[in-house]
């Protein structure tokens, strides 16, 4: 998946230049533009059998906001990395629709017992993949933020000290199934794997459809494997961006949560700080696992506890994905470019090499020369003899010029991919 996304990002860098409509402010700063979708992604990602993508793509808080329209609803893909994932999810919904119309599935549905009444906690988490709800994208994370003492206190005083109880409580997050019948959750993961989608997707429509179909398979004794020809991602392009972290499919969620908790605890963060992160419901279990992988890739590097504390302060799914992406980008730099000697997270997440170079990694699509960028570039704590800025997307020519004047070396299209 990450390889395909890197290719898409590289394509965006080449094509994007002519697409931006920028407003030049009197102060010399830029405004975030509205871009053309055709300049950002390949045709297969913009129109398919069951979806179309709006031609205009606004940039808000460094993130490109794609709107996907389909018979199953209108979905937001916040970021170029999320576009192929959301598109594949629409096609997965179509495949589930096809599956529900088969004779075998109809017979199984007739045998299925009624779904148990379960907690509605998933529906209580406000969907954040919208343009209007959180207009600042991930911009807040480039400034100094702190984890509120109230959240740490709540985590420290939460009842239920056993690992199983903590895992059960932490599983009440976006994308999680609420049915706890023995064996059902694995059935749902297997179905997601057959479709090539994230079993812990933050797409609420797909999450509910996965739950419904998996329940029929589970209680109606319907073998999902018999419908393999139906459950195929809609094209080779889409199959290239499906989930590659097999632990998401093969490991029970309680074990994933406990593994992440152990990794976060190994950083030196307090139990309360770790629980404040693990209990943050805006982290899907997939994103939490990706963040734990990044911390593991930076094993032995001082300061990782600061990343844990910083990560716990994320308020939206966009911010959660940003934190996990930034940590993994920094881990890739550590593995493939130069060893990181120290990490810190005053806002944003930073790395420093043994030679004193300052490394700032940003999994964002489009960096214009905004006033907030100018302020951040001049911060005293962001000064060093050598400063490098790695971006997964692109930086406008004006921003490149201004950042270069302030001593920053800029590298675009830098991915989070592991070197192993």
C-alpha cells in the first residue's frame, strides 16, 4: 500500500504546480488554495463504477480535502494518502451489496439469529472526516500543545486495573465492532481482509456494513470464502493500496491494544500518560498500531516518551493519522538517512541527529507560505546549524524560498515506509 501511495504522491508533486490558485496577501503570505483533482491523482482514483470525486479540492490545514460521491453516501478523504483508501472502501460497499444479493447469502440471512443489542459508543464519536467540522486540519500540531492534566488524571484513576479490563475499555473507539460474541470479531476481520479494507475503518457506513455482513456469516453459517469471486477489490490499482500490515487482520484487538500499551510504556512515559493515549477514542486501532510501530522503529532513542504524551493530545482522526505518520517518517529517516539521537515533541514532533541537525517530518500534502508557517520557522526552539524539513507532499515555490532563507533544507515526497 505505502509503495503505491508514494507513487501517487510523487505524481502529485510533478503535476500540481499549475493547479493552484493562490491568493497573495498584502503581508507577503499565501492563502491555502483550491486545487484541481485531475492534477493530484490518477483517473482510476477520480471516477469508477460506483463513485466520482469532485473536481475541486480545497486545501485546509496543509491537507487536501477530496469529496467522494457514491450511491452509498458522500465521503471525505482528508489527504492524498486517504484518497485510495476511501475509494477502495466505496468499492467494498458495492461488493458487499453484490454479496447480499446472492442466493447463498440470502439463505444464510434467513438462518441468522437477531443481532444482539450493543453499545452505541461508535456512533457517539463525531465523524471528523469533514471539511466544515475541523477546518484547521493538522495545523494545530505545528504549535506548542500540551496534554491536559485532566485527561491524565482520568486515566490514572480509571477503575479496572487488569490488562483485560483495560483492553476492553480501550476498545471502545472508532471503527471497532461492538458485538462481543466469541468468534464474531475474527469473522469480521476475515471479511475485511477478503475485501482488502481496514477492519477498523473510520468510515462509519462501511464499518456498519462489515458488522452486518459478518454477523450473517457468523450466525448463519455462511462461508465468506465461497464468495471470493465477489469480494475482490475493483481493480489492480486498488488492490495495490490495500492493508499490508497483516497483524491488523491476524491479531485479536485486545492483543493489539496490549502490545501497543507495552511499547508505549517502554518509552518511560507514566502509566497514566500511556493510558491517556491508548484510551483516546479518536485513534482507530489501525492508527494506534501504526504509532506503536513507529515507536518500536525508534527503539532506544531518548525522548520517545514525549511523543507518547504529544500523541495523546490529538483531538481528531486527522491529527491521529498525522502523529502516526510523522513518527514513522522520522523512523524512516533514522533507518535510512542518519541515526536520530534524540526526539522531542513540543509541537511538532522533532528529531535531532548526533551532529546536531534538526529534523522535522510532516505527513502533509501542501505547504504554502502561511503566517503560521513563518512564525514557526522563526521559533527559537526550531533553530540549529542544520535544519531539514521532510514533507510527504509538496511545498510551494514561495514557501521553499522563504524557508530556505531561514536555513531550512526541504525534501518533498518523503514517505513513512519502513526499510525492512
